[in-house]
C-alpha cells in the first residue's frame, strides 16, 4: 500500500520524539571534563575534537551519496547504532587511546545523520504539505534537543558533587541508556518515496550511481551562487563553538569545582532554547539572510569582548551564555537557508559536500587553536568573523533569486 499523508505526519511526530530523547544526555554536555579527568590537557582535547571533525569530514561524502541512493530510514538506523557503540566504549574502556576510537564512531554517526537526517525531514515535510515550514520545524527540533539539557545539568550537579570518584562513570552509563531509548524511536520511522525502493543489480552499478550522485551534487553546489556565498560565510564565521570547548576546562583548572560548571551549562542551554524557538518569528520583520548577518555581527562584538576579559570568570561566563543564545538563532537560520537553496533530489549529497568543505577549514582552525592560547586565538577569530560578516551581504533572502 502506498504511503499516505498520515504516514508523513507520523514521521514528523517521530522526529520530535526522537529529538527529545536524543537530547537527554548526561556525560556529553561536560565531555571535556570527562576527558580531563583521564589526564587529557586542553590542547589534547582540542586535538581530539579536531580528530572528530576530520573523521566526520572524510566520511561525509561516501555516507551522503549512499543516503541519496538507499533507503534513508536504513541509513538513519545505522547511524544511531554507531553512536551507541561510542557511548559503550566510554563506559567499558575509558582511556585516552580508546577516546579516539569512540570519536570515530561518533563521527560515523554524525556523517550518516547530518545529510540524510535533514534530507528525510525535508522530504517528510514536503509529503505532509508543510515544505515551507522547514526553518520553523528545525528551530523547534533544535530547541527540543536542548530541553533535555535543561534537566541533565541538575543531575550532573548532584552526581559530581556527591559521587566525585564514580560520577563520570555513572554519567556515561546514563548516556548509554538514554541513547538506547532514542535509537528505538529511529527504528519507528516509516519508509519514504522512490529512493527507498531502488535496487542495484551489482556492486559496480551501485558504485556508478554513487559517482553520478556525487557529480550532480557537486555541480549544483558550485553553480549555485547563494549556496557558495553561504559556504564562504560559514567557513569564516562558523567557529562560534570555540569558547564552549575551552571554557569549562579553563574554569575548573583555575576557579571552580566540576559540579559548579553545570550551572553555566544550564544557563547557556536555556539561552539557546529561547532563541531556537524565537528565531523563525524574527522572519515576520526581517528575512533569514538578514538574521544570519545580524547574528554574526553580534558574535564579532562578543568575541572581541571575550578576548579582553577571558581571565575574568564571571564576565567570560556571561559572554559564553550570550553566545549560546546567538547560536540558538544561527543553527535554524543557516539550516533553513541551505535547504531553501537546495532544490534538487540530492539534498543529502549537497549538504554533505557543503559540510565536507566546511569541516576541512574547521579542523584546520581547531588544530591552530590547540597551539595558541585563548588570549591570542580569540582576537584572530574575531578578525576572521569580521570578514564573514561582510560576506553576508552577498547572500540573497529567497530562493526565487536563483
């Protein structure tokens, strides 16, 4: 029997349910502290983060072309199993060498889900006749993904305060449990349209189809002026998460106890949720491209102040919370613009090529940041973001300009 509109509405509900349970993670919000507890320095943590980015980048293209030629539901199921393996490794073999193996499986999940997950959401919206609501829905999903993070810092606070010796292991076990529940709901997705029934007579024909898919995606990206403009903006301005990677370990090393960082996490998550939900309302007054420009402009100012007051714990924490709020706008905005400009079937491939190029530059910035102190890197990052801000004037507001 052919799928009906109700099937796609059912899938949208699954998107919301899965997103919520996938957000209820306990170790992930303070994973840098977990690494630190096993002897990793801040530079080592940045190298590990760069390794994740490199793995994700290398896996983006092969996983995306497969996601455009095989059932998306099948790819998504494989992705959540990959991250479950990563969580299990943190529980069973917590050591620095194993962290790199766990990061590989996490990167595999990220690569499998990043293009395919968004492409499936876009298809489900189209088939449910809600294709114009992508920015609104992605904002809600990102906000919902953050809701669980409002509650987990409370648990983190008490677990690390009262179980300092075994707290991190307990948090790792809780991540295994909650991710297992989230994975169950991914297996409840109903199959989508044509691509889910494609069959290939041989491996060689399958490989040829992957090549054709990649070629179509690449040609579309390089000839689509709005997408290339968006890519340049994000290459130059995408390292908004730098402060979040180094702030908690720096605070623990110099000023506060581990459990106190949960308060900062809670406030930053709350700020992100608020603006995730409000971002699409801003389009009543200004278009998405102007929202992106404003967000990056605000971050230029915030990172400039961060470079001046990095050694002031209260001020830098407040700046970090404010940046988290702007990221709450940034996420739905660039995702909406990318999908708005992607009007071909190979959405997963276009998105993954986009993220591949972005990931190469991000990995480079991470490696550079691992060798520089925050007092040196933050001014450099601020200067690069200024250039990104100028390029936002090249991004058109609507697809009709193509």
